[in-house]
């Protein structure tokens, strides 16, 4: 008899949980039906990520196999971590790691803050026509392909045919060797990235600045704060959360340096400083058909990116800043 109240209470709790879950499912379907056009609008993007991002994850198992297209994923023999051991023991690994980290570090040091600085400068322009004209002009390079940009770079800085070197020679100056000098290769890539994407990157930061309360600037002016003090004490703190989140996302792609740009600018003279993980995967995995080996390299890059994102996110939380999750 003493067990009956407990059994009844358990049954009541189970009924409440079931009823709560049923109501939650009903609310979800009601929300979906109400916002069906918004979900339909998001459907192409969801399908893109499903087909090109999530479905390929299932084939990462070939990094642990001696994959053969003849046997397929399910019948190829397993080799464990053999491809990873081979990659880490390869002397090319340290060259690839050096080049990749060097290019990424230069992008973090120079390219990442460039849109922040440019957006602050544009925000200080008071003439609306001048501001919109400058914005339109700096957005244009974003829509140019890397093929076109590499061609323009060659036409401008080629040692024999480049416009810049022809100008130097006409002034009895020595020609400037930019495209085939390994000492300038990393800097040239960084300058190209800044020229192409700095304008487009200002969009997010200008939106963050637009969200700052104008009364803060008015109060600062009343207190006698100059332009630089308003930028330092109002504009930058107002952009801080966006900057931190974008910096965390940038750390997640630190092993991705951009295949197309580097592949187009690479030549035999600079191959020692130009070869990165992306170009190495293309050369070994696609051209030589070592699919398992190249997949292992890609998986290594992804794991490093995830670790950096999680670590940076936890550090941001530790210091009380906004984070990704």
C-alpha cells in the first residue's frame, strides 16, 4: 500500500512531461506554419550547407583508410593513423606549417585591423556624397576574381613587362624584382588581400558603429572631448563585441590561407615560401590521386581550427566579453 502514492506521483510526472513535450512540438509546428515563407527563403542556404558541408563529413573516414575508388568507402582497408604519421614525419610538414602560419599571422596583423580603421575613418566623413562615393569605390575590388587580380599584379610588377619597372627603367633606376623574390612574397599576398577585401570588410563594422547611441557623442562633445577621444572612448568600445567575435572566427580559419590566390601567384622561384596546406593538398591529393593522405591533412587543419575557436571563445568568456556561444 505504501508504494501506491509513489507510483501515482511517478505516473503523474510522466504524464506532465509527455504533455509538455507534446505542447512544445505543437508550438514548433505552429511557428513553422506561421513563418513558412521565411523558412522557404532560408531553404537554399540550408540545402547548400547540408549538401556541401555536412554530407562530406561522412567521408572523412577515408583519412583512416587506404581508400580506393574501386572498393569505395565501405570496402577500402583500414590503416588507422598511418597517413597522419606519414604527414607529420614528412619534412614538407614544417615548411607547410611555417608558410601557412606566417601568411595567416600577417593577415591577422595587417589585414584584420584594416577594415576597422577604414570604417572609423569613413564614419568621420561628414559629407554624405563623398562618403558614399568612397564606399562604392572601395567595394569594387571585392567583386574582382583572383585570376584578374593576379593578372593585374603581373602587368604592374613583372620584372620585364611590368608598368612599374618600365617606369623605373625610364628614370634610370634598377628594376624591382617583386614576383620572383621570396623575401617579398608574403608581403605581396597580404597587400593583395587588403586591397581586394578591406572595403567589403567595412560593412559589418560600419553597421556596428551605426548602432552606437548618438547621444554618447553629443555628451562627449559637451564635455569637451576631441575627435580622437570620441573614437577611443565611444566608437572603439561600441565595436568591441563585433571585433572579438570576428577575431574568433578568423582564428578558426588560420590554417586556410586561400588556395586560389596563392596558386595563381606561385612560381618556381618562390615555391619554398609559397607552398601551403591548401596547395599541397591539391598537388598531392588531386594531381597524384592520394585521396586518403590529402583527407588526413584536411582533417588535421579542421581539428586545429576547432581547437583555436573553442580556446579563443573560452578566453573571451573568461574576460567577460561576448562570445560565439
